[in-house]
């Protein structure tokens, strides 16, 4: 996995939260995914195919997802539900699409987002690439993670 790809996802995540939700998020030090470090109660996943292949996940603890959806949608949700799930899926979709701006020398498509929910669930990523976790923190919504397992693929 190329560092420029990870950097593009960091920038796209920061910019998306700033422009779409008016939130400042700070990226922490990336690390390899392990079950012990998992904090996700809801995840939005998207696949990539083309000259970059793999998967990207944005994951939140329950309260962080609710706060994020409230900010994103201008609502006042108090629990996980379909609208919170849709907001998480749309965020990962926007981030993955925005990455194309920063990696213009690659041609890749993105799948429709899917959602996984459950206390401290694991999303099983493609085995052909290590899964890098980028932790983020925001004073208003708390911590969340972006996970990426990416490899060079075929021409799209």
C-alpha cells in the first residue's frame, strides 16, 4: 500500500468533515488493524476496483455515529437507526469519491456503500493487503477510525 494513498484518505476525511459537517478532525498515527484495538459499533464500507483495489471502512462508536449523523443531517437522533446508518454510508462514499481528486494518476471505481452494526464488530478486509487504521478524533463527536486495505489492481 502506497503512503500517498493513505495520505489522500487522511486529507479527504479531514476535508469532508470540515466542509460537510463543519467539524475539525485530527488524524492520529496509523497502525495495523488488530481485534484488541477495535472500537466500532457501526461501520460504513466501500470497495475499490481498477488500478487500486481493496476496501475502505469508516467506523464509529455508537454515540459518535449518532452525533455525526445529527450534525450531517441537522436532526436530533438518540439511537442508531436507518438514518444514522445512511449518514455513515454516505460519509464513506463522499470520502472515497473525494480521494480521486488527490490520486489522479489512478483509475478506480467505488462500489455502493454497505453498513455493518454491532458492538465492537470486525469488518473482514481483503487478505491481499494489510489493513491500515487511521484513528481520528474530534472534540464534538469523539473518536472514529478510517481503515484501508489497498493494493495495486488492474487497469479500469
